[in-house]
């Protein structure tokens, strides 16, 4: 249970406080933690829900500290990155300039990539809770990611495509370190099964949606005549720009005639199911998206904590949180304990304390284990599909994938498939 580790930490700091001549009645001592979130921009759907998760976590940690008589209190400084790498770096410098040594970054991989060198050079430790690019799996840096990298998502998607009898995919991909990394991971696994990945559409943020859709339509039309229509699928690696993309695609006969598959960048996004045009297109084309998720029946030991946090996030946002938002909740508990135990040490000692705590931590996302690159070892994904009832659209769990040393297991539409290594 996540609180059990913090109990020991707080007992230690309370004893130290007593020896220093102050106690629980003295002025609260701040545990200063930074947080960077894409509250606006292309991934605002993810940032908004992670923001709520962090607020709830701060409330829970502070309530717990108060209950045990500690004078410590979490002081969380949150800044908006606008889903923009330059802004993310600027806000990291801003937070670092305030003397904050530990930052939770619920941001995209391109934003984290822009920040990494500065964090390494300026003794700032970053806990990533949404970045998944394999290119950021770097041993020895100051980044610890509480989520698995996209090599695992690529395996999960390849298994799904194979099970769904897709033999050719046409990608439309966000042209950044995350989009390209995830496409390459999926391509590697899919081609291992004999699948074909065509050269599709790569776009930059703020691109002309209509030109991208026209190009994608031409590629799909040509691929249908070359390979036959049955096994063709569009693979979309995008953030919230997926909504206008799908709305435009809904008016295109070629793009409406094939299956669509997505990624964690749009899975579970409320803005998709709230847009009737995009949602109906997703429903008709059978859109399936994997996302890092929590499988309560297999991994969660304390269901009361898990259900309590889920319900509070749903009450404030109207949506079930993704695994990334839940990882942000866990990150604040881990960060708080790390600063209680390791704040007096140098950056290397603080990072060692954080890694050791993370490797012994069980929270909302289940038991945690960090690999040599500083990323979460275990990888579980939920597959989400858009469904509708009485013209109301909603995300529905369609299956799951759990990685393992022998490859993993895919559960989908009543079938259980053992994935290869």
C-alpha cells in the first residue's frame, strides 16, 4: 500500500524534528514539487485530467501528513507547457529557478526531449508520467518514467492488427519524437509478422489537415487496388488533432471504407466522443486505440484506494482517468517520500532515494519496478473502442494486453492469444 512507505518516512522526519526543537505545532515545512502539464495545446485532453489527479494526490498526501502529526506539507507548483517543447523548457527553467529540484512531467515525449539536457545539467530530477518514446530510455540521466516505453505499445498493436486480419497499414503520424518512435516500434513488430507498413503521411503540429487527408486518401486508394481492400487499415498516431482529422476523413469515401486504428495519444479522450462527426466516423470504422492502463483484477492489491481515486477524478472531470493520469497520482506520493528522505543529499543521492522508493512502491497503478533505463518495466495496455447507445458515444474497453518475458498475452473479443517474444 502506498501510504505504508510514507509512514516510515514521516516517523523519521518527526523524530528529527523533535531533536531539532520543533514539532507538529510549528509552521508547516514545505515539500516543494514542480509539475509540468499540457493544460492547453494539442494534448490538453490528457493534461486536464492529469492536473486533477495531481491536485487530488496533493490533498491526500497533505491529509495523511496532518493525520500523523507531521509538520510537512506538499506545495505543488503547476505550469502549463501548452504541448509545446519550447514552452516546456522555459517552464522547467522557471521552476528550477525557484529552487525546486524534483518535477513531475505529465507531458509528451517531444516536450520531455526538449527538457532533458537542461534537467541533467542543472541537477533537476524529472518524473515522467506520460512520455513513452523509446528514444528517451536512457540509462543514467535525470529522468525516471513511471510508464513503459513504446516498444511495448508497438508489440501490443502488432498483435491486435494480426488478430484483426490487417495485413497492410497506412500511417498518418505526428512528426515528432513520440510519433516517429511509436510508428517505428509498431512497424518493427508488425513487419515481423509479415505485415506491410506503407509510407503514409507525417505532419507537424499546426499543419493543413485537408492536404494531409487528401494525401492519405490517395495512398489508401492505391493500396486497396494493389493489396485488396479487406486487409487495409489506417494507423493514426496523433494527439487531439485527431478529431478534425477524422471529421474530414468522414467525408472521404476511400478513408471511410477501411478500418482505423489509433494510439494512446487519443485513447479515452472525451473530446473525441463529444464530437458527433468524429465519433460516428470512429464508430463506423471500428477505431481501436491502445493505452497504458491498469488491470485491477491482476495487479491492484488495494482496490479501495484505487476505486476511491478513480471515482474522485471522474466526479471532477466526467471521464475515467487513463493510466497516465493515475501514474501522476502515484508520482506525487513517490516524490513526497523521496524529498522527505533525500532532500538533504545531492542530486545523485536524491535520485537514488527516488529509484529505491519507486522499486518498492505499490500504488494506484500497482506494484512498480524501474528498469536500467529508468522506465517502468511492466507494460499493460487496455484496448478502447468507440461505441454508442441512442446516439450517445462513449469509450468502451474491448480488450487488453500484458507484456512479459515470453512476449505477452492479448485478450480481445473473447480470444486469448499468446504473443511471441
